[in-house]
């Protein structure tokens, strides 16, 4: 009873309210704030990154003159252009050979890719004297043109060859009256559409009014394409010379000619007859063939 009265009389200690931030917290916040202020105020300002300037790419625009094979022929003095439609390179090779052949007949030729030129200028070919357009075109796949001759084929097929909208496809165009052409087709008889591209070019140019000089040449890769081309070429050039009134100079014109001249009054002591690869060979001359380097003819005669 007494103990309970004592407990009731003893007052409980009162807890004082502590602040939200202690002294240590205040110090830490102050330090962090000072560091931030210093960093913002005194930090080095980095220069603004320069935006790199990109040079404007200048694309080379193909001019009309570069696309004009007529202007190129006039500038270089050529009167024969050989267009090739080639997929594997054979027609291109034949075109280069025909272009080189022109020199033997006093003419100048050039091989050309129809994809690189404006083929609508064919009607202007007559502006060049004694001019002719030769086409070496291969048939690809099932009667299709080669990749580089596709645009030329489409141009012929769509009737864009300077024909009016009301003009029939089979009506000759007066602009082609003086144009001369020739076609050599490359194909394979094992395919259904043998030389379809070459036949079409030959037929279409004739419909436009151009004049064919010689028969359509057709090469068969299933037999011997090279022989077909050589046989046709040997007949084509004389026909072309006859058409233009050009005198054939002959194949020997591009071959060097030699003449044997015998000199009997020469001092042989001044003529070198030794082997130039030997040391002091001029002082001690001897025949170029000996036991170390025997002559092939001497060895052959000995063996016989």
C-alpha cells in the first residue's frame, strides 16, 4: 500500500522535443551546398561543340554531248560505230574487232555500248559521210535482249524512233532514209528463239527506213560461233567497200613489209656475231651455240 502511494507520487521524466536536424546534419548540408555553389560558379565553361560542315557532293551530270555518239564520231573523225549487246563479252569482242578492221579500208570505227548513248540519234547518222551503224547483238535467255541492250530494245519496240503518234510502225521514217546499218546476231540453235534479238533489230531498222548493206549475219554458239563471225566478216567488208565506193587497201596494209638487201662489201671484223650475254663477248667472239648451249637445229640433225 505504501509502495503504491510512493510510485504515484513520483513524477515521470518529461522528454524534451529534439530538432529535426542535428548539428552534424547541418554541417554536411552546408558543405554540400558550398561545393555545388563553387562548382556552378567557378567551373570551366567548355566551348560549344562545333557542328562539322559537310561538303556538298557534286554529282557528275552526264551532258548531252557525252551521251551523243554522233558528236563523238564527228570530234574523233570516225564514220563507223559498232554497237554491241553483250552478256558474256563475246559480242563486245566482235565489235572491237570490227571497229579495228575499219582501218584496213581507210575508215575509222568505234565500239559503243548502247546503254551509254542516246540511241534516238541514229536518225542523225547520215550527217557523217560514208557512215554506217553495225550492231553485234546477242540473244539472252528465251529470246530476250542482253542487259545493256534492254533500253535500246524498248526504244525500238515502243516506236520512239522519231515516229509520230499517228505514224504506223511499219511506215518508214524519212529521217532514216540515208542511214546505213548492218547486224550480226549471236545465239544458240538449241534455244527456241534462235537469234531473236538480232533478227528483231534487223527487221525494225528496216521498217524505220534504214538501208541494210549486207545480209544479216547469224552466229551459232552450238556449232562454231567464231567461224560464223569470220565467214560473215570476210563477205561484209567487200560489200561495204562496194556500197560506199571505198577501195579496199587489203589486210597487208597494217603489216610491216621487209626487203632483203645483201651487202658484200662489209668488213666482217666490225660486225658483231657473238653472244651478248657473255662477259667480254665482243672481244672474243664465238658462235652463239656451243656444247653448253646447243642449237635446236643442230641437236635435231644429230638425232636424225
